[in-house]
């Protein structure tokens, strides 16, 4: 029997999972990763062990009706595949820790109830994250459940980057700039601290994936995020619009008669790279498309990043390093090249050959700003937090 940790990331119709072995190292070792997608639609189970992927449809008696059923299938598969694994704790990705939770924590009945109140702040994600915690609690009674919040990293940002220009009662009731992708930013800063601690002094991280945001970091602490009250703000994303004048929303309501559900659908699902291009939300499709609308969407995507880079570097007072991460940031040479070309004014000397070669450092030798390309690993961050937090004797008090 050896100790293991399960990490779970429950979405509206999916549960992503990973299994980590605790070998005593600073970073736990991932032994399996997978997901059940399409819960309630056409569910499929997918897993990867030792680099080998397997995928199958879940039909007949196996069809999961809800998160509890899906988790049972995952646990059953883990038990069959790793019969010696003993589960010491379960770590959960939770999108919202509200204004109060600034660190991962043990989830007990009281903190679960507090997290439920944050569902109003993140209605598309929080209820599903909580359903995952409840299902795991039923499947593993007595095993510590640890919540890791995507907002936590940003709780160190100063008031001016945390607020909107509204009367203070709105800030008090929770209308704040929370920022998201915090687990990715924590992972990147933790890895960079091992590799190049001086880079943490003034750092901008570009997490460019299907969801995309950027974060200004000073002395390892979050200072400002392009995402705000919700994950809609900031950069253009796969299907989300990013920054928009609230006057547009008023226009859509007052002149076009759109209701909240229609506007939400437009901003969250019908905009972004997909909506602008009419081609795809996938960066690879756009890079290989000849459609003028795809070119325009790419230009806008890059333009938003460059403008936000200038803005975040104003927060950090220049940068010692930039890090590109996320599916696009770590893979797209095209996007990195477009973002970094002509940025000498900011002290960024770009090395196109290193970028083309897929190097880890793509700034030129002697560049005042060092530019890294790194893979993020939110599951590893959750697993590491879970080890630390599960050792606590009892859940921490509310902050
Ligand atoms: P999510 O936010 O869903 O976690 P990811 O971080 O996995 O998203 O990023 C998905 C994005 O990464 C997609 O737009 C995909 O096209 C892009 N991507 C993945 N590989 C490449 C590649 N080799 N070149 C360009 N883009 C890529």
C-alpha cells in the first residue's frame, strides 16, 4: 500500500481527474490522468497511464447520470488499475474562494456552506466544483478534501487593482476584480523560483489557452490580472469576448431587447476567436486558415495581449521576466513571435531563432527582460497544496 492523492476538477458536464503517488519529493509524481466528458449527453471515459491513452463510450448500465455516478466510475477504474494505491486525500480545483479565501484549505461542512454562497459570483463553474466535492465526500468518507481556489493567488493585489469605479457598497458585497487561473500562476512562480528566483521580482505571466489571462507579479505575489469579476474580462479567448465596454451591454439590452441569458450566451460562447473568425475556437485551425476573418481574429487576439502587456508592465515597473504558458502560450510560435516583435521599447529583445527551435528561453542573450516558455501543470499544483493542507490537524478558521 502506498499513499496517493486524487485531484478532481468538476465542470458542468465533465470530471477531470489525476492520481499522484507521494514519493516524498517536493512535487508528487503523476501516475494517471483522465476525464469523463459528456455527463448527461454522450459520456466518454478517457485515461492516460505511462503515456498510453485509452478512451471508451459509457453506455447502457454504465451511463453516468450525474457527478456521483461519474466519480464512482473513476474510482472503480482507479481501484482496478492501481489496486495498491491508498488514497490519503483528495484535492479539488474550486474556481471561487470569494473575497476571503486566499489559500488552499480543508473543506468541512462550514467552509462548504461558505463556498456555496460564492456560486452567485461564478454560476457557470462553482456549483459544479461543489458537486464534485460533495460526491467525493460521499465516496471517501473521512478522507481529507482540500479546496484549491483559482482566485486565491490574486488576493494579494492592491485595492486599486481589486476594485471597479463603483460606490463602495458594491466592493463590500463582493463586486471585485478576483482574477482567475491562479493555480497556473502559482505553479509557474513555484517552478521559476526553483530555476531563476530573481525573475520573481517583476514578472508578467501570459496564460494563453482556450481561457486566457495575464498576471503581473511582484516578489512572487499577484498584483493585477486581466481577468476581473468574472473570467470574461481581458484577453480575447476561444469563445469569450474579453474586454468590452459595458455600454455595449446596455445597447444590447435596451435597443436589441436581449435578456441576460442571451447576452451571457453571446459573450461566453459565441464570441472570441470562434465568434470573430467564424472558423474555429482552436488556435491551430486559425493559424492554418486562409479566411480573412481568421486573420483578423488573430490580429485582435495578439493586439489585446500586447496592450495588456504594456499595462501590466506599468504595474510591475518594468519586468525582469515574462513567461508564456497554456496551450497557446507554450505551443504557438506564431503567437509568441507576434506578441514579442517590436517590443524593444520595453526592454524585450526577442530571439526568433530560439522561438522557432522551441527553446525554453526565447529572449536574446543580454535582453533586459528574460522570456521563458513553460508548461503549466495545475493538477500538480493542486496535488502539492493537498499534501501540505491535509497534514493540518483541522480546517483553518475563516480569514
Ligand atoms: P484550456 O483553457 O481548455 O485548458 P489549453 O491550455 O489546453 O486550454 O489550450 C488550448 C489552446 O491551445 C487551443 O486554442 C489550441 O489550439 C492551442 N494549441 C495547442 N497546441 C497548439 C499548437 N501546437 N500550436 C498552436 N496552438 C496550439
